């Protein structure tokens, strides 16, 4: 038969064993993560050194000899509009309508994506 003392002694030892297992498992997991991170960094550094070793010029070149103009922050000026919807919208390759001439036309005119006639559902029996 269990006594109060043996009951608490059992739960205490169970909790102590669980805490010890948690501590050592966490320590092992963190060591594995650190080793994996270090290996990944080492591989990335090796790939970068192989990739850039032959491309590095012996002396620094100016922006004009590299083939571009600098925009003040050291990077060449951006001329493409890919990925910038606000710049792409102004250079639409095939607009379908001309710009309105007067303010009245501007109010009445619909956008090129809007239908000129509203949709009307077909009337009648759809199940025959």
C-alpha cells in the first residue's frame, strides 16, 4: 500500500528524471544545431570563395568602366521596370482606348478593363 511519503517520493523522482532528460536532450539538440549551422556557413564561404575568386579585379574600377552610371549609392542606375507595377502601368504596350479629351468624357468613360455593356443573365428555363 502506498503511503503519502512514498507517493511524493515517486512523483518527485519522476519529475527529476524528466527534468534531467529534458536538460540533456536540449543540450544535445543545441549542439547539433550549432554544428549544422557551422557546416552550412563553411560550405557557403567555400562556394563564395570559389565563385568570386576569378571574378575579383586586381584593382578597383570606376562605374563608367564597369558599364553603368552610379546613382549615388554605389549601385548602377535602374532602367528596367520589372517588378514595379507603378512604373509598368505608365508604359502599357497596347492601350485599348484613347485618353479622354474633355472632362465630361473623362467622367463618362469606363476603364479599358470594364465592359461597355453591363452583364444581363439569360432569362428562361435553364433546366430544359
